[in-house]
C-alpha cells in the first residue's frame, strides 16, 4: 500500500537527479551518521542507502562506536556541515544512552537537515513555511493524499506526541483542515476518542493498542507503529481493524517505505536549494 506511493516519489526524485546529471552536475550527497550497533537502525540505514543508490543519490556512512564522546560526535557533524560536497545529513535515531539527541539534532545545519527535525525546521513547519518536513509525518500525509482520503473538516485522532512522529502529524493534519485530537500516554479513555475519530494515525509503539471493537465503522486508519516481536514486526493497530475500517495501512509495507522516500526527497530539496 505504501510502496506505490513511495515509488511515485522516488521516481520523481530519480528523474530530477538524472536531469541534473545531464547538465553536468555532481549527484546529491547524503551523509548518514550511525552511532552504536542498534540492529533495527542498521536495517533502516541499509534500506535508506539502497533506495538512495536507486535514485542516483550518493551516501556516505559514518559509523561510530557507542562509546563515542559527545564532543567527537559534534566535531564530525561540524565537519559534514562545512563540507560543500555534503548536501544533507541524517543522524540515525535513537542515539545510545548518554548522547543528548537534542544537542545533536540542533548541531546539524538547518539547511542540511535531511530529517526535518532541527528546531528551526520544526518552527517553519509550525509557521507553515518552506523547509524539510519530518519524513514519517510527511509520508503519512502523502499516503492519505494518494488514496484520496479527505482530511478537511474530518475528526482525526493522532496517538502519540513525539517530535519524530505524533506531534508533526498533528500539525500537518491541522494544516490540512482536519480537527485533530492528540492522545498520549496520559490520555484517559482512548476507546471513546477512537469511537469518534474518522481518521486515526497510531504512533505509540504499542502492538495491538488500537482494537477493532473501538474503531468507528468506516474510519481511515494509518498504522505508524513498528515493534519487533517474536512473531515478527507488529503495528499499533490490531489487524482485525481492517474489517471495520474503510482503509488500514499495513505493517510492514505501509508508512515505512514512505519514510525512506521522504528522506530522499528532502535530500534532493537540500541539494537543489544549494545550487
Ligand atoms: P516515542 O516512544 O518517542 O513516542 C511514543 C508516543 O506514544 C509518546 O508520545 C507516548 O506518549 C505515546 N503513547 C505511549 N503509550 C501510549 C498509550 N498507551 N496510549 C496513547 N499514547 C501512548 O516513539 P516514536 O519515535 O514517536 O515512534 C512511535 C512508533 O512509530 C514506534 O513504534 C516506532 O518504531 C514507529 N516509527 C515508525 C516509522 C516508520 O517509518 N514507519 C518511523 C518512525 C517511528
């Protein structure tokens, strides 16, 4: 379900990169900073590098040990910030305990911010201005738009309020004229909120949190959650929801491919802005 939408975005980026190469320009370059050995991060980075290669974007992986000091990590980011051959920088999250993600995300130059998570870019998002959008939230919106799901005037429930997913999704849905409720770990009576929601975006990281019996008939449900369990990858939404919902994005194969596509779209945008 997510793949055709991602393929469309990647096809557009591939075309733009090819046009730029035909004019004799160097390819866009994405630097990836990976600290530690989180196995899920390693999988995500491989997916991102493979997709980048397919559209003609170069990547360069800086793999640092979990023991790296914050000073050394910031010095590497400073070097990438100052390198005119690097257009965009992605610091793979989560960072090992002890490394402050806010400090690291703020150090990446805002105009090289591939993930759209720099405070300046989050401010631009809030202001409705230009700038890279956080990848997964932008992917959620692209999915809804591609499948013709109306947002204007509809009641949307976003489950999760992280800076990475829930909060930006809530902002983007509000800008798309939905009436948005944000649920989080302290929310009381999630079933009541679900019963009223016409659009549900679940991003809590709790498998099965959204149960079929609580979802309104005909709701549109986007499952962002990814949790590794013994039975494989699980979303936040019980698969039985498909029987009540008008549409349900699967895990895997829903939002995931779009996150990668949006990252490469942001890389292209950073490159073309710098031309
Ligand atoms: P996070 O842990 O930073 O945030 C989780 C949010 O969910 C918090 O705001 C918390 O308040 C809320 N929450 C937790 N338990 C809840 C409950 N019982 N009821 C309501 N709200 C609850 O996680 P994150 O980085 O925002 O990621 C969320 C999920 O999305 C994770 O499973 C993550 O793996 C997945 N994810 C998927 C993609 C993708 O490309 N598909 C990208 C990023 C994150």
